[in-house]
C-alpha cells in the first residue's frame, strides 16, 4: 500500500503513474519525473492518493518543476514541431508512401539543439528511407532515427475518439496491447460486424478483453440453452442468458411465460437428473 499520482506529458495524452515520494502535488502542478537518462517535465492530472496495491515498483517524482525546466520544456516542444514540419515536407518531396505519426527529440542539458531526433512513421510496407534520413540530418543538424510503427501504435501516438465517445484506451492508460481474438467476440454474443467490433485503428477493439473473463465464468456456472431447470415459479427450460445480470431467462412449462432468475437460484430439475445417462 502506498501513494500514487498520475501525470501526462501531453494534453489528453497517456497517463503515467509515479510515487510522489513525499512531495505535495496537486492537479495542474508541473513536476519532474525520471525518463531515460534525465528527468522530464509533466503535468499532474491526478493528485497523490493512497492506493491499496503495492507501489514499490513505481518510479518516484524527482520534484517540482522550476522556471528553467519550463523553459527547457518549451524548447523541446519547439524542436519537435520543427522536426515534424521538416519530416513531412521531405517525405512529400521524396514521394515516399509513409505517414509521420510522432516525433521525439533528445536535448542535452544546457543545449539549444536536438542531439537525436526520433521520427515514428507508418507505412503499408517496407520503405527505403536512406535518402530521407540523409536530407533530414542535413536540415535538422541532428542524428536521425526512423522507426516504423503498427496501426495500433500509430493510434496510440496520435490519439483518437472511440465508438464509446471517449478517448481511446491505448492513448490514455493502456501500456501493452494484449491479444484480442474473434473467440472473445463470439463468447460475448456480439455480431461479427467489423463496423461494430473494430476500433479506430481498424483492429479488434481492446475493450473486448475487459469483460471476457466475466463471460467465461458465467458460462461455466449457467445452464445451457434448452436445459430443464427448477425455479421458484416452477419448472421450465432455459431460453436466454443475461450475463450483466448474472441471470437466465426461463420459459415456464405451466403457462409458457418467461421469467428472469438469478443463476444461483436455478438448479437442474429432478426429472432431468434422473434421466441422465448412468
């Protein structure tokens, strides 16, 4: 058990969690957090709070950001914008089938230029960008690194709005992309319609994995369709499932009416038990 706070490096960007390490941080404060070889400035969007999980593995906040840190952060933003504009212009000049999706720069302490410029791009296939790297290095006067990213990583870097109307999970809090399969879609009785189950990146939505364990547990406990069961209203057959309610829909043998019963209150009928193979 310990304290954690959440910060972002860009507005509406991904959340990163740090141990405040005794510093009093509030929403809107700018703090220094360890990133690579040197600390970077980030904005606090979730004040330090006690959490029940073990926080020993989280990195610690270095301290509050000073005016000098704010000046350096403004320089980094300026260098990133310059690198992005130059990269897009040269990609267009070289007529390359690639899209610039993100830029990162490494600035030495006290320097006013970027030592290393890392450019993230997406492309439908492998691209020969040797001439592009040469021209970018001459234009920006820095060492250039180009890294191709997947469709999911592209959306994570750029950010977008999901079908739920909120910022996509990958651009806010997801750190790793866990595999999502069509089996998860079928287990949740969702339509196999790409427009309904695909995210903004064109791949299966990451949120399909969130409730999948609930459906798996439900199917282990709930009687299958057509099963003969006993309920408080009488015997009947299961004609539907309601996973969010943890219930089943039963059609009663007496009058054909349908009732919704909790799974815990439904049991197999004695007749069905006696008729099962010995």
